[in-house]
């Protein structure tokens, strides 16, 4: 089964409820929560519905968050494994070895290092997805704060007072 199929099956089997984010305070709390536990625990499904921001902005941020949440680290794992394999093979031949006289020890080392690089890549991919989630939440909070300040400034100017 492919990574995407595994992810879809796992997602359907245990979908957490959708948490609606509607305030700057909620975003700040989520940012702290994600910052404290980058890799630990399951991330709740989030949907942005921040008052003061357009429906398009909320929808776009919700879609991005959903994409980040569905990241499984497979791409980063595959990339790191591929890079490692190429590097290992080049180093192996440049150092004067050949596959004919390499022996079982070299093959076992290659397999162990490939599995290790795959695991490290997967963990790095998951970590990068969490970091992007935190950055998205912080950007949305900053955007909401700017919109709020702009709206308050326009209100004050409409009533004849200056900033």
C-alpha cells in the first residue's frame, strides 16, 4: 500500500474532531502548545474562522494546515535515503572497493545505514511539518492583529478622532 493510501486509511479510522480557531488568543495558545511538544502527540484538526479576516484567507489557511497535518515524512525520508545511497555508492567505489569482493559486512552496513537515513528523514519531515504549522498559526495571528488595528484605526478616523 502506498504512503498516501496508508495515510488516508489511518485518517479515516481515527479522525479527531475539528477544532475551530476563531480568536488570536486561541492561536497564541496553539502556537505555545505546538512549540512545547513538536513531535509528541497528535495534532488536532484545525479550521480557521477568525473574525476580521476574509473567508478566503481563513479557507486558505485551513487548507494549508490540513496539508501540513497530513504530512507523513515519506518524501523527506525518501529524499534523505536516496541522497545517502548515492553518496555511499560513490564513496564505496572511490575508496577502491568493488561489489565482487565487498562481502556481507558491506551489504549489511549499507542496509543498516539506508534504514537509519530513512528513519531520520521521516522524523525530519514530520518535524518540518510541525514547524510550518507553528509558523502558519503565528502568521495568521499577526495578520488578524494587523486587521484588527487597521479596523480600529478606520473606526477612529470615521468618528473624527485621530490616531
